[in-house]
């Protein structure tokens, strides 16, 4: 089911399916709720309620005309207010890919009492993770904006993964959707990167169960950084997905979806019935 929610910051489009404990799915840079089409259906079949927003500047959500609106602080606030609009009576489960993983960590830092668990897929949390090419684009957003505007959809579709690793792994409809998402996103989303804060000094505060998944051939973010994240978080486990780049949830959805569902249904996650510190 497709919906829109207006908050003081922005109007976000989202899809929702199923009922039960809420699972919020956050896409990465340049993507949309379509990243989660298969997972949200699996969640519904297993008795969860899946909700996947198009983040600010992406998909069918609001795309402010002012370039200065594209800061990570505003991106986060719009998501935070969107979640608050639902007035969930129980802690939520968060799933985030790349930049969406950073948003999930940020939300847990500020609202741990409202979070039951996290699933982080190739999460971005530190500029040191970035490849030299991505660092250059982040430091020169104007160049990236012009390239994004000028690139035809067929070129983006042919490249697909930001690290160009095995784009043939993706089903044709997935490649087309990725290209469409990049082209319909505001070029100003490239401004988000320069304002994303580091979170490493706050990891010890995130005590809920966490699963970290990553493509072992990720060339967008350093694959070694994900194991370091697992070690830095108090209650995390991790798994590398073989023969995958930066988007394993799209390259190998069956495997990744099953890993996520097993985690969400695990005793460790189900035991978190109330905010930490409460009986």
C-alpha cells in the first residue's frame, strides 16, 4: 500500500504491507523504497509490518528546490518525524542499507528506547570507508550533480552498482529500477555526503541486537570496515556475502532476505520486548 505522510520538515512517500511488529526499511543514496520490494513481502508473510519510505530528495518524496535543504541533519529530521507520526506502541526494528544504515544507527543513538533491533547492510558510518573515487565526488558535489543530470538512463542501468562489480548479477528489472531511481532523485542529494557526521564514539550506547551484512567485494565502502563495526558494537554479529558488491540485498535477495528474517525471528531479538532498563 502506497501512502504519504506530512511532517513539519517534509512530505515523505512510503509503502506499507502486513501487520504486526513494525520493521522500517531505509534505502541508500540514490535509491528508493523499491529496494525493499521482495523483503517487504517476505516480512508481511512472516507476520511483520514492513514500512519503506522514500527518503528526502528521493523517489516520490519531496525534493526541495533549495540546495541548502540537502543536509544530513534535515534528512535525519524528516525521517525521525516520519517515524514519530505513526505513534508506534512498541519498539521498531530498523533495516538500513549504506546511508540508510547510518540513519538507522543515528536513530538508535537518539531513541534507543524505541528500537528493538537493527539490520545494517553495507552501512556507511565513517568517511574513511569511502573509495578514492567516491571521496572525490563527495568533495566536489557540483561535478557529481552535473554527471547525474547528464547521464542517460541506459548508462546508469549498464553500470548499476556504484563499484561496478558484477552488474550482471542483477535481474534486468532490478537494473532498470536502479537507473530510474537515480534519474528521478534530486541531483542535490549529492550534497548530503559532506554533512554526514561520524558515529564511532557513540557505538557503545547502541546495546540492542544488531546484524551487519555486507558484500565481500564492495568497492564503494571498504569491506574490512564492516567487521570493525561488528567488533565496536556491544551486541552485534556479522556476515560477509560472497561474490557481491555494495548491494547484496539486490544481487542476492533470497539469501539476504532469509538471513534478515532469521535474525528478526531469533530468540535474541524477540526477547527485547520493552525499552532497555524497563521490566
